[in-house]
């Protein structure tokens, strides 16, 4: 499973976001993800990928998040 597919799965499981609506250029704002949702999302990503995201600044799209996660693996 690719990083993008895993992110889509996490979004679906935790925030009920249809994976078909998520693309690399989707912004978190366009997906209806607020700051509280983002905290939950970060925790799940860290658990699923066994990484520490830290202060991930400027990650406003799914694609940027995927690239950042891939750089940490």
C-alpha cells in the first residue's frame, strides 16, 4: 500500500472522508479538516507509520504530507 493510499484509509476510518474525494492536490481545508481533526490525524499517522512528524509546517495538501512522510521513512 502506498503512502497516499494509507492516508486515504486513515482519513476514511477517522474522519469519514470518502477516499475517492481525496487527491494529492486536495487541501485539508477543502476536505473539511479543522485543527482539531488535524491533531487526531497526526497522531494516527505517527502510529501507523511509526514516525514522529514533529512541527510539520506548510503541509497544506495531502500530497505535501505524503512527500513529508516518505522523506521520514
